[in-house]
C-alpha cells in the first residue's frame, strides 16, 4: 500500500468520523433537529411488537450479535487468518474490533444519551444509547470481511454472493436495533459510521495483504 492509498483511506475514515461528530452534536440538543427522524423508531417498534414471530427473530439477532456473539465471530475470523498464516491480517482484525468496542464505549459514556422510552420490555437495556454497539461492531466486522474478500485474486460470483450476504446481515442487525426500540435511528447510523472509520484507519496502519493461493490450493506464505 502506497502513501496515496493510505491518505485516501484516512480521508474516508475522517469523513465517517465527521458524521459521528455531527450526529453526536445534533442529538445532544434539547430540541434536536433530528427528532422527527428518531421518532420514527417508535412506530417501527410498535410494528414489531404486534408480530410475535418477528420479535422472536429480532431477539435471536440481538443475542447473536451482542458482545459475546461478536467476540465469537471475530475469533473465528481471526483463527482462520492465523491458520492461513496471515498474521498481519489477523492482528488487523483484533485491533479493529477492540478499538471499535473501546471507541463505542467511550462515546456512549461521554454523550450519555438515554435509550428510547419505547424499547421492547424484554431484557430492558438501561445502558447508554449513542452510538449503537451492535451497529458499530457489526459494521466493522462486515467491512473487514468485505475487504478480505475484495483482496482475493479472483472475484468470482461466489465472492459477490458472499459480499451481498454480509451486507444483508449488517442491514438486518441495524434494523433489529430500531425495531426492538433499543436505539434511535441516529444511533445506528453513527455506530455504522464509527465501525467503518475504525476499520479504514486500521487498514491504513496494518496494510494487510492476502497473498495469491499456491497452486496446490494451500497458502504457503505468511505476511
């Protein structure tokens, strides 16, 4: 990765962080101009509350991509990279996921935005709301996997399908947070922007490279 590519990554990360900063500034107002947008979350939660099957699915998604779930998913990705001797890429994954979690926790504490008053009463959350931890961690891991797939030497239709599944999964997790009333829509947008920003910064720092597979189908080179 050359200097120009690193600069472009950092500029893109800065743009994402600017989105987080602007949203944090706006939602901290007593009469936030984004209020009408966030209030749409109330109608979304009411809709899901009237469909038992949807609530069951949403709660399953919530648990699967909570802190423990994300540790498991991240560990699986890291283990695969280590097995393939892609040590720099593995370090990138760990660094990005840890940094995303720490940044999310710090911003939550600093802004101290309360949860929506209409959130689903099952396993009621009392922690802070902005940004969404589910959204930030899922966005980070999704971005990581998309980049790793993109780095593959041959982007087949299977790779495209995998990328579409990853994006769809991220969308589902974001919708889950709003439909359960755990977060305002702006929390989810900010979480996504934060996760992408940290991923891009990590990419610029670690510059992981996925080498072309050897002729026997096994990777024989590390990084």
